[in-house]
C-alpha cells in the first residue's frame, strides 16, 4: 500500500473515532439541556468580534460560555472573557481544526447543566473543520464581505456542512464594493435553502436576527 | 499504536516524500533558469488580485506563468489568464494545500526554460501549506489589513516559513482602522528580520517594490 492510500485510511479512522466522541458529546449536551453552537470561518472573518457581541448582549439574559480554538495564543479567550462569560482556550499547536476529543477535554470540571448556551469557536480555516463533528446542535459559517463573493464556490464543503451562513463586516460592504446578490447566489448554489443573515458586529446590525436563531 | 500516533507517523512519511519531490523540482527550476515564487495566505487575502496585477505589469517585460491551487472551480485560472500569461489550475478536491507532486504533474508539457518567472498560488489556508515545500525559491505570505493585526501571532508557522510578508488591501487600512505598527510588530515577533511590503492591488501602491524582489 502506498503512503497516500495509508494516509487516507488512517484519516478515515481518525474521523470515525471523532464521530464516536462527537455523538457522546451531543447526547451529553442534550441531557444537560445546553444548546451548543459552533462557528467556522476563514482566519479574520470576525468570529471573535461576532462572539464578543453575542456574549455581551446575552449577559444577564442567558447563561452562556465559550470554548475557543487557536493554533497559538490565548488572545481570543482573553478578549471574550471581558464579557463576563466563562471562556476557555483550546490551543491546537499544529492541528488546523478542533476535534471532538479536544472539546471533551476542555469541558472538564464544567457543570453543563448550569448553562443555556455553549459556543465553540473553531480554528480559522475554511477546509478541515468541515470534516469534524463537534457534537454541536447548530453550525454557523461566517463569511466576511472583504473575502470575495466567490468563496462559497471555492470552499463548498464548509458551507455544505453548516446550518446557517452569517455574512459579517457589513459595515465595510460599500468600501469593498461587496456584490450582495452574487454572494447570496453563490452560497445558495452550494447549500440550497440555507438561511443567510447579514451582520455588522461593529454597528450591531443583524444581531437580533442572529440571537433569535441562537437562543 | 493508537490512531493518533499512526496518523502522525504517516503524515511524517508524506512530508518526507514531498520533500524529495520538492528537492527535484527545485533543481529542475534552477537548471531551467526559472525563478519560482509561491504565495500563501488566508482565503480572501487577495492572492489572485495581487497576482493579476503582477502578471499584467510584467507582461512584455518578463516571460511569466502561474499555477493556481483551489479545492474547487477554475475561477482564478480564468481570471489570471486574462493577463495573457499561461496559467493552469490545480484542483485539489478535499486537500487543503498544494503538494510538490501536484506541481510536478501540473507542469507536464511546459517548457520551463522558456520562462523567467513561475508563480505558485497555494490554496487559501494559513495552516497546512506551511508544511509543504514546493521547490520554490521565494515564498510570500500575504496578509490583508481586514484580517486583524493579531494573525501572525495566531498562525506563526506560516509566517515563519515565508521569506517576505506582503500586507495587502492597504487602500482599506483607514476604513478598518488598521494598526500598522501592531501588524509590523507581530510579524517581526514571529519572524524577526523579515522584509515587509505594503501593497494595494487596487491602486498599485507598493507594486514596484514587490516587482523588485520578484524579478
């Protein structure tokens, strides 16, 4: 067997093991009554800014917590912790995505039943996070107006595995000559019927619509 | 041996095999007298717009060609072919990076000795492309002002394996309140001494400085 074939086989085994852990996580989340929402996007699409806004808005209304994945640094966890919500950083080293086992390990000691909502912010990557189920109930793919309207066509899998598409940085739409129709058309062509929400974490535009699907 | 350990081992073997092909490619490029420059970045950082500008500017001055990697679509190859340069698309399917063997295969039938410069545009991904040598003489990491100044700290390896950092979309710097000093400081902290060039593919700002290191 050549190395490429063996790599594919071992990867499939890793994915299968991930699915087993993800299924157990999903059941645990359901039993604890916590709604788990994951966020995937390209680096710099605004996951942390979006989550910062969501956590701050929900403070006092819902019991919310977050796990944040990055290759290095705990900058995002520090930023998000300012909202007052419990936040933990998962540092993945060279791994380009979160896996169910990392989520399981990071939850240690947390009483899930005391939470209404748990967010999982994945590593910024439009490819590999698509393949790893984290036990979430809802997966949001974020996509900023600065990235180019063709991205859904070029990274179809991540849009295909998401439940809702959130177009971020709408405050920059005019500056970057964002073609709204093309973006919507491209998202719908790879994931027909998906709900699309346009937001600006800066101005707060669209946040109430987001909150209505989250909580 | 558990699956994770086996995955690491098989991956290391893939990387070793990639290095062998990359070394052969590098020698072939040198013998043909073609300078090979690769581009890595996050999705939407502006690799294609940058390359479009470079190819158009060099048309008639240098004999230039490009290979462009994407998971799906040949949009980028079509865009770049408008410059008149020979361009080929590498479609990687689910693979999140280019490998030396893909470059080797895509070069089939091309007379490298007839070229001065060959560009390799990698898949948009700030993680995995860092590990794969493509036989290039120069690797540029592109990083747009819209992504956030902290990205070098969060994705250190890709900055560490690059020879030059190019900050793109400088025309949007004011609109996104880009903190130039923080960006430079963060790049230098993960890759001390690296040359940094600021460009706008839209206005052409900084392009001459780029061309001076490319050709």
